[in-house]
C-alpha cells in the first residue's frame, strides 16, 4: 500500500550503526482534547532512519508528519523527531467503539522499535451534580456529613469545598476532613460552622458549583442554677419567698429550643412576729418599813419580750410613804399630791378616747355617704312573678321565677393581692379588691345599652389596661351582684358564667370578658408546645370569688391521654405565664379546674385573669383540628382571578376574624369549611389545584403545589395562614369555574374541595356562621342569665348536697349527666350540686333542654320518697 511504501526504508542513513536498534528519547503521552482544539503527539528516537505514527492500528499518512533530523552530540548517532496533530473529528469517528490511541514505530538498519501507546480522549464535564449537599439544622457538637458527588467528566473532576465563598482547607482545621467520596465531614459542629457550604468540581474543561447548603448550628437553651431564696415577703406572719433561674446555660441560639419548665418558684414562709413585753399585775404592798415606806413590784412577763420585741417601759418597783401614825416624818400633804396626779391622768385619758371616737365616726360617715348606690338599680329588671310550681316529678318544675332584690355597695383595694402559695386563697373580712383602682367609685347596674366608650374610658385609668385590646369589638362587660350572670362574645364560643353567690351579698363588681389576637399578647412556647385555644382575659385581675366562675372557650385538639400533655396557663400580674393546671392529673390547687370536651373546654376559676390552653405532643400520633376555608372575589373585572385557601385552627373566634377580613376584601365563601386532622409528624401541608378546564382557565403558578411549613401551623401563633391560587381566564366572557383543590399533609391523609361556582354571582355568607347559641345580648344579669329558676336551684342543692339514702344525692345526678369523671372535684367544693348545675348552665345556655334536666333530677328523687316533696306553700 501507499502507506507501507511511505515507510519503506530504501537506504539506511549514513553513519548509522548497523548493530543498534533505535530507542526512544521521547514517547507520546496521553492527552485530552479540550473543546475543538487539536492536540499534538511527539516522539524522538536514536539511531533512527525513519519514524512514523500508527493510530488505532492504521498508519498515519506521511504528509501528516512533521519531521526534524539532528545528531546526538554525545554519541554522534542520528536523532529523528516527528510530530502529528489529532483533531476532535478523528477521535469522534470511533467514539463508542474503543478508545483512540497512537503509537510511534522507529526503524534502524538493525530493526524496528515501538513506543508506548498514547490515548487521546475528549475532555468534558457535565453540568449537573450526581448528588448535591442539602441544608441541615444540627445541635452544637453534633457530627455533620455533607455529601457531594461531582458531575461526570473526563478527566475526573477534582472537588473542593467553600464555606461562605472561602476555601475549606482540612490541613488548617482539624475538625474538618474530606472523604475519598468527596463528602465534607465536620466532626463536631461549632457555632462558627453556621454558614453556606458549596461543593466545587473542576477539571481542565470547566468549573462547576453545586447549590449552596445552609448549615445552621443551633443551641438548645439550658437552665442556670437556681438563685438563693429571697427573703420572706412579710416581716411578720405568713408570706412567700421565691427564687429564679434563667435560660442562659446556654442561651438558645439559632432557633434552638427554649428551656422547659418554670423560671420562677415560689414557696410559703413564716416569719416569727416580734412580741413586745407587757407588765404583769403589781404585787401586794409590802409591810411598812422602818423608814415609813413600803413597796410593790411587777415583772415584764405577760408576755415576755421575744423575737426582737421591745422590753416593757416603766419601773419594775414602786415605793411610797406609809400612812401609819408611827411614821412621824411622813411628808405632809402626800396623799393630796397623789390624788391630784391621778385625777389629771384620768382626765387626759378621757380626752384622748373622745378624740379617737370622733375621728372614727367621721371616717365611717364620710366613707359610706359617698359610695352607697340606690338599691333600685338592682331590682328594676327582676320584678316578682307569681307562678305556681308544678309537682316534683313534673319536668316543668324548673320553670318557677323568683322574687329577688339586693342592695349595692362599693369596694376598694389593690389589683394584684399577694398570694401565700398554691393553697386556696381566703376572702378578707372587709370589702373585696377593687377593680377600679385606689379611689372610691359608685358602680351602676349593667344593661345592653351601656356605652362601650364609657367602660373603656374607665379602664384606661388602670395599669392592666395596656394589655387589653382597644375598642369593644371582642369585649363584653357588665355589672353583677350576688345573683350572678353571664358575659358572651358573639360568634366566638367564648363566655363567662358567674354563678349565684359567687359575688358576696352586698357587693357589686364591674366585670369584663375580652378576646385577644395572637399578635397582641406574646405567649412563649417551648419545644413541641402548641397553642390550642384562644387567649382570653376576664377581669378585673386580682378579684377573688367565693365560688368558681366558669370560662368557656373552644379548642382545636384531638385529645387523648397517651398523645397529649395539656396545660392551662395563666398570666401573672408580673406578666409571666405560669402553668396552673395539668389536665388529666389531680389538681394541685382548688382555685382552678378544667373539663375538656370534644370542641370546648370549661375552666372553673376562683381568680379572674388571662388564660390559654397549651398542649405538648407526646407522640407523632397527636393531631390538631384545622378548618380549611375557601374564599374568592365575588366579581372579577380582570382576567386574573384568585382563590384563597385558609388553614385555621378549628375554633370559632379565628373563623370570625377571617370572615370579617374577607368581607373587607370583597371575598365570598365557597362552600362549607372542611376539617383536616394535622398530625405532629414534622411534615408540611401541601395544596394543589386540579381538573380545571384547560380551554377556559390556566394556572399562573410555576410549581405544581404550594406548601405551608409545619411549624407555622403547629405553633398556633399565626392565625390566618393561607395560600393563594392565581388563575387566568382565557376569555372575558368566562364566568363559570369548576376545579378541585387538594389539601394534604406530606405522608399523611388529605382533603379535596370540589369547587364549582359562578364568578358573577354574589354569594352571601351562610347562616351557619352565626350559631343559634350565640344569639342574644353580650351581658345577661340575674335570673335572665340562667335556665334553672333560682328557687328551684336552691331546692335541688339543699336536697342533693347531703348524702342521701340509697345513693339519692349529687353523685347520682352527676352520673346521669355523664359527669361522674369529675366527682373528686365536685366533692372538694362546699356545694357539689351547685358545681354540677353551674356546669350544666355553662354547657347548655340558651338552648339546653330543661325537661331532660328535670327528668334526671326526678329520677334521683324517686330513689328517696321524701325528696322533692315540694308544696305550693313552699314555692
């Protein structure tokens, strides 16, 4: 062939040694073709008469060689060097069959020698990493592994790591090393390791960067040691002392969990009161002595001074002259002087007593005249009704209306009394603590026509007003006496029942009930805690009641003993939130009790204040109820149309706020709300839209779904979470929209909404948004606030409180009303029957079935023939 002829050696070069085979001084080496640039291969041999390249088993044409001849200075032998160029097209011709290689063959008169093979490869580096590092949140001192598998490439890519765009050098940091698989390992996470990490792969072709992975090193808070106990709050008698600790050992950082538990502990203490000494009676006079004197003595022993009390003042010994005739040198007129001194002392005492009496009388008269209110204001709405009672076994026996009246008094005192510990607080003998400050005020009877502005104006003078919402939209208020009453915030499910005799007779209180928005009150949550109810205040704070009031409010927890730890929290006068009750355990205080039902809780409290229900999940099976509500504009003037999907806590107060907000935005409700059980699984909530007619509508979302982060929902502190689906109609004449919206928790169950409505139609908010139980005045005073007539209530209480024969007492009534799980709480109260009837009133007003209650009472009465033998004369 031509190639073979081109390498045929006709005549050896003169001077070549016929006994030497050629050897290579330079052999071709592996090379990479970068982009479209040709590469050069070279070889040099001595002694050589001819040198040619052979690539992939075929000789390279003689014209493609560049040859240089020279002579080796040391040996004088001829040296020949040749070069060829290899292009990308030559290599790609055999791509996929085998690798492209080239080899030199050198001739001399003694024979031929072959060089090593040199492989020619096309260099490249893919764009996408096979595995990129991902963001992590780790606690301090925890190990971190950031994986990185670089893109495929020839030659293989080298990997380096950047921390906040600075090179990570394991040689300079012993806490860092890179594995052979290119993963970055941090042996122990430090706060300084919080940064953005980037994996960089590079070869001779390109340099690729992975997506940055944010590493957050957080520190969970830890309690400091307790401080020393403070001194006792009282210098005499029973008081309290406290100690505190702070969440600074360490302080939570970068989203680390706050310390769990209380930061303040209180305990009762008793300080010995100082007792001043007092004199005993004088002893009898001694016998008259030779100096015509006799004496008498007394001791500082009744009582003796102790605990730092003062000693007795005055002489221990008293002497005087004897009046015996034997004393010739007795001072003349001594008896007269003593008599005058005694008369003067008696006169001074009488004047002092008279002054004290006048001052006391003036103070009492001045304090009463200004504060006594007209008793007619309490009886104006409670005129007697003459109705004959029914028989005891008749269900209508609870329909008697009483004739009741009372007088009013004023009260004064401080807002936040000092407590002696967790034990039950006792009422003082004087007036109760005034909710209106230190001055004297005459309180007037409440009515629906009471001006909200006047009430807020009075509150604005109090220190606790700063934490109350401005305005009266979510507030109810009224003036109450011993007859009790009820406050309700419409459309929220929140009410306060003040039972009869909870307020001492002769006193009246101006009471408010208000609902707080989450942004108004900061409720700290630790760990996995979540807000389960609205934050509600009733007050004024610091007022004690003789019987528990019942605060009713909704909640969103699917409660079960094995999945939840639920606590009732109350804000103290200092502004800190304290656990006052853990549900499901025996209460450690008689001041609070809580009955948790399917969708509402009833809190018995003898102290008014600010309350909230907080839960902590004990397993991933714990779940909260979410209410999913869809809103959309009633009219669409443009081609763009928005559907808003709200994910709310399933309580009436949050739904009320969203409805008010949407009314301002011009939104209409699409169908009835749905309930979704949201589990503590750390998975986000996803929402997507499907089944839209593509010929009429299209979605403007770039992603196939939207997500609401888990913690935004679980905390319960962000009330109006929602996603907006932005749609575009392809024609202005399109007025019908039919689609389906899916809402589900990742790796959990979901809900679907079938949406089908007319855009141009103005849909009213449904009537179910105003429950029948909420219709009525926000404040009801006296008998109008209760279903059970006062006289019949008193008869039931007096009949069932004492232990009855054959079990016919309050325990049987509790069992028939399915309240037997609360017997221990009822038994701790002076009147268990009153507690049962109060709870029935709180649960069933105003639509409770009074006949069913009457039937239950009648069944208890049948067990004792003497029970409820009520005559007309008694009624």
